[in-house]
C-alpha cells in the first residue's frame, strides 16, 4: 500500500493536487496575514508617527469612563455617542503627537527630573501625610488603564505643552478699547415698576371631583408614580476587608519604619520674627535695639522708616526657610537671641528667636499600630487588585456573580432599590461600600444593562461588580394612596393658572396704553419701583431674579412678564443708568485680565489647530469605527 502511495506521489496529478492544497492553506489558514498584506494597521499617522488601534481604544475607554463619572446614571451612551467620544479621544492623541513633533523641531524637551518633580507635585497623588504615595499612583494607573511609562509620557507632554503654550499665551493683552465698553455694559444699572401676582393670594377653586383627580393623575404620571426599582447582585472586593487577613511580621514592620523614618521625625522648629532693610547700617541699628529690649512694634516702625519691612514668620523648621545663610543664622541663635545682619538678594535680614521647639522622634514602639495598619493597607491594595482580577476571569467564564463572590471571599449583597438607594418601603438600603462610594455604586447599578456580564470596577479602595437581575419600571401609584396629594396638587395648579391669567391681563392693559400704576390699581394690585439693580442676581435686591434677563433686553417703557418662585411678576422698564468705566480703575484692571485670559485661550486653541495642520495628519477611516471597541 505504501509503495503504491509513493508511486502516486511521483505523478503530475499528485503534484498539481499538492500545489492546490498548499494554496488553500495559504489563503484560508493564514487569512488575516493575506488580508492585511500591504494595509496600514494604524488608526492615524501624525507626521509619519503611528497611532495604533490598541492605544486609540484605550484612550476612548478612558474618555468614556471620565464622562460616565461626571454624568452618573444620566449617561446612557448609544453608538453615535461612542463614535463621537472615540473621535474626540483620537483627536487628543493627534494633538499630543503634533505637540511633541513641534517640541522636537524647536529643540524643547522635558527632562526626567522635571517630569519626576511634576509627578511628585500632583496633589491627587499625595497620601495623608502630604507626601507622594506610590499606592495611590498605582490605583490611579489601574483605574485609567495606564502603565507607568504611558503616564510619564502624559506628564512629559503636559510639560511641553506648558512651555509652548506659555510662549503663545504671553503675547495676549486686553486693550482698553475692549475693556471699557465691556465694563460699561457689565456695570450698567436699571430701574423698573414691578407688580407681583402671588399664587398664594388666589382664591381656592371648586373642590375637584374624583374623575378630575383621576384624569389629573393620568396627565401627570411622573409626579404620582413609583420610581424604577432594580434588583441587583453586588460583589465587593475591598482593601479594608483584605487588610484584616494580612499579618505583618515584626521584621517587615521594622523595615517599613526605616523606610518611612522621615515621616516620624519632627525637626527642630523655631518661632521667628524678621526685619529686612536695604542697607547694613540700618540692620545693625535694628539688631542693637532688638537686643536692648525693643518691642516688635518699635522694630516694625524702624524697618519701615529704613524703607524695609518686618514680619512675624511663625513657627518654621530649617527646610522651610528658602535662604540657606538666613536659615543658618536663625538656627544658630539661642532662644530669645537676635542674629547679626545677614545679607541676601532681598536685603539685610535681622531675626529674633521667640521660641524653640526641639526635634522629636517617634519610636517604632510608639507608631507600631499605626504603621502596621498602613503596611497592611498598602499590601491589601495589591492583593485586592489581584483578587479582583481572579473574580473577573471567573466571571468571563460564565460563572454567576454570587458564586464567584463566595469562592473568592468577596462581600456580596442582593438588593432592590431605586436610584436614591431606597427600597419599595422607602427605607434606606444598606450597601456593601463606604458612604463615600455609595453614590458611585448607585450610578453603576442604574447604568447596568440586563443580560450584560458583570465586570469589576474600581471604586475608591474597592473593586465592585454589579449583576442586574430585574428591572421594575415606574408605575402609577394606586389612586387611593395618592388621593390627598392629588387634591393638593390640583388646587395648587388651579391657583397658578388663576395667577397667570391675572398677570397676563395686567400685561395686556399696560401694553394697551395704561400706566403700570393705573393698571395695577384697577386689578387690585400695587406697583412698586425697584432698583437700581445690576445684571448679576446678587445685585438684584428685591427684584425677582427671573425678571433680570428680560429687563436688560428691554428698552425704556417696555413691559414684560415672568413666572417667579411665588407666582408671576409684571415689570415695566422705567430707567437705564449708564456707567462710566473711568471711575473704576480696579474694575478696568479686572476686565483687562478677563479679556487677556479669553484671548490667551483663543490663541492657544488656534496654535493647536495650526500645529495639527502642519503635522501631516492622516486618519485611517476604515479603522476608526473599531476605536469604539464595538
């Protein structure tokens, strides 16, 4: 048999079949390679530099997450929104590439030390002690799907942007030809005759019938319906719960103490007062007077007379004083002592030591419990992240959330609640997260879609997954349970309509030629002169704020009407009081600053557009839809 096969393999027919088989494998077995042969896999190129699909997708996800955090449960993205967010995220990446290309062209860079200092200066990355916190940075990176090199690139790009944009923004100036008219417009005052028609003053209508109330409920379903309720399973992997499982050996505790020793060392601090004058002779006279027992007010007067100044610096350590020679002199003097004059770029300094607080060191024994909790918390963050990943993997395999939570020791709760966190009996539902994350969890529950697989999401120091089981849509409440509320609302609406009709009649009378006083008296109301008032609601005085906009759009003699918090108001503009900008130099200065800020923002925007145009941007439209990840 084998001999026959070998003979067949040597024939032309077999060779042709073999070639066809190779071609079939080449086409169908490595389909992706053949299809993409000669095609660009980058979503966009900026000056030839590619923006690959994974980078664009990650940027779009971060932008979508940012918008979701801002909008809360009101944010329900459809395909159009996802495409718009993806396009915006791609534009941000393009702008970043164009900015970096321009910086390279100009020879501008962001040194590693500057990037490091910038990271350490970010307030959101500081711990409770005010110093840079690595665990907080790690949590931030996980939450934003960034690794450390990517984050440092973002910081470096921002430093480049500050350098380039700062040069562009420095050319803006607010001219008086713009500042003066704008200030005059802003500070203009007006006065008006106003009549208030209060809803509470309207007579009660006829008592409504049951049929009227039922129809009123049907016409106002949102006011007399139960809210949407959702039943959800919530699983939480929290660093607090994980920390309780962690044992910190004494050796590790001692090592952590040495690493954080500066946190427990309090340097020597001194309460200092200082006089600074422009010449040495005056400084020596002040030092002599101070040593002779002169009080601080006399030192202040002497410094001022010598064209200098004096100040109480408060309680400072050596590192807080920016001038090394001044700090050396201050910390060499005894308690109650006065230093010899010390020269700096600011003049001649004389300092008096009012009080000394010696340095103190908290020992390991004193901080053992506090340090143990910190170390356990730091380790718990990483362990919680690892455990959340294992939960995520199990959920991806189709295991129900409650089962996965039990397997990995996560807290789990099944709740039924509305968007405010209350159950059908109006009781507050307990949730397995701290109070600070309660609103975030509620948004997550009401952003979830039935049938979607749950995913772990970071919330503070915890990871949370939500599985939506059921949705009970809003429904009209039983008539009997809301009959009293219906009656109250029906009567209030009737009074409101009556007030609106009376106000409209008053408006028509004034427009028909009557004065405001005459029309008000005939209708049983009183006209009141209000003003002068400004455009700002805080400057409106007793004028209903709802009237401000229409009155500042009106001409003298025009009459207008607006609904207010208490009913309706009719107003007739009686006077316009102009403002002279020359009488307010401080106001002119503020207006110039505002105009400059606006011009700077516009210049920076135009600069970014120009950089984009110069960068030879090419977008791969065929890949753009894939940026949404859908």
